[in-house]
């Protein structure tokens, strides 16, 4: 039997950072996000050779261990090893991994890949896990087992899929699916532009700096997180009420606050690309994920979108087409 899973990558519109401890425990966090038609894939093939083979198709990397051998965390396929450790398979297997975006892209690719891997093991071992349990288990594997610094939004976005207003509290997470008219979603998609900066980054370092600044109660960081949380609510209301130009302008306001979280969130290249987009008519935008590289998102009035795209390409960016994906984690098997 072969078990396959795919989980969608996400665009986080606002609130990233308020999902990182200890902010949600102390003040409550909120994130507005939507999943897109870019995915992380995992395939599991049961074997009879009592060995575990893990293959990253993107990096042409293979790890192989006996069922009773230790699987050390050494920086090579550690997420996969952590998932395998958790599910403690009693049979040999081949695990194949592939993603439409590299780690550090700002689209939540690492967490999304972990969701896909949890999905195939859930199916293979017939575990009755709910969506909340899948997301929480993914968080535990990344943040607790592997001690990777970061928040909680990506695991829930990839598992649930669609447009969500996600609230983070001390002990609980609440995913609020948004019932947005198809016409609004189509118009939003038509006006948004995704631009790859050509560089990835290690998000954990930026998140660690931001967390330390919050714990030290640096006024600019505390205010930025509080304001971003408030803007997340405003942006959700704009989507529900079809006020898309207001939504685009709030993206810009949120980006200005986000830059206050850490000096490494933006770079001279990002600032240049962002200024180019704004000069050509984009109402707002932001760097996706923790910052430092990856993808920029812009909201452009439709009649100016092509001008913004052309200018970004000339400035060294790479415009990438995408569509929204309403489905979350999908699992199937081939017998």
C-alpha cells in the first residue's frame, strides 16, 4: 500500500508574531491567513526489509536506518526523523518528500511538510486524529521535540485550509473559518501579486530576536504586536464586507508595524522591491513569514497590477502566479 498526502502552503495576511510564545499566553494572539495552490507532498510505501528510507526529492538527500537504530537529529531530514520517531513504525517503509517552495520562503513550507508527513502516518497506522490534533501534534514535533523556534499559525493553516481567522490563547487555539463570498475571493486573488525575492532565510533567528525583545518589554515591539493583532481583526472585517481597497491599505500599515519587530525582518533588497511596488500603484503589501527573504505580497488595483509586476521583474523580483486553495490536508492511499 502507498499512502500519499498533500498540504497547502499559506499566505499570512496579518498577525504573524502574535502566535509565538509567550505573547499568546499573556495577551492572546490572532492571525488572518489563507492557503494557496502550492503544496508540500509526502508519500509512504510500506516495505518488508525492516529499514526506514527517507528521501527528499527536492534536495536529492536520502537517510536510511534500521527499525531499531537510533535516528539522530543532525540537521539532515530532522523533521522527517522526528515524525518517524513519534509514530514508532513496526514495519519498514520508504518516505518520499517534495515541496513546491523551499524552507525559508515565508509560505510556511516546513510546518506544512510536517503536516503532510503526520497525515501519511495517521492514515497508515489508522490513527483517529482530528484536524486540531494533527495541527497540535505537528506543533509539538517542531517546537517541542526539535526545539525549532516559531509560532503556531502554519500548522493550523495547512491542516484546515481555506481562509481562517485563528485565535491563540494560553491553552487553546480556535480556528474560525471565514465564509467569504466567491466573488470577493476571486477579486482579492485578481488584485494580489506574489513576488519571490530570490533569497530564503532562517526564520528561527528572526523569531528568537523578536521573542527576546518582547520578553524584555521593548515598547516598540510590544506596541507593534498589539497593533498587528488589532489590524488583523480590521482586515478580517474588510474581507467579510468586501472592502478590498481598505484591506490593501491595512496591509501597508501592518507592514510598517511588522518592521518594528526586528531589524532583520527587512533588507535593502526587500525595501527596494517594496518601494518599487508602491511607486507603481500597489496600495500595500508585506514580506511573508518571519522576514529577511522569501516572498513579498502586494495588493494592487487591477488596472495597475501589470505595471507593478513589470517593475518588480525589472528590479530583480520574480512574480509567481497562484490561486487560493479552500481545502486543507488531503490524504489518500493506493492499494
